[in-house]
C-alpha cells in the first residue's frame, strides 16, 4: 500500500487561522490549535486535508 504524499504545510487558506500570522505558523507546534479550528469550522474538504497532513 502506497503512503499518501504529504506537503511541508497543510493546504489551508489563511481564512481558517485568521488570528495567527499565517506565514509564520509553526505547524508542528501549533497542531492542537489547527486541529481544533478545522474540526470546529471546516467542512469535509478541510477535514480530508487535515487527515492527509
């Protein structure tokens, strides 16, 4: 089974993380904030991107 490819950063637009400086987000350190925000406000495409990342 082939592993899905991952990007360095998830493909979320800045609108999902409006209160953070999007260009300076440390995705690994901020994972709890990112997960909570996407689950709370996202829809199916964002959830799939979250799982992919």
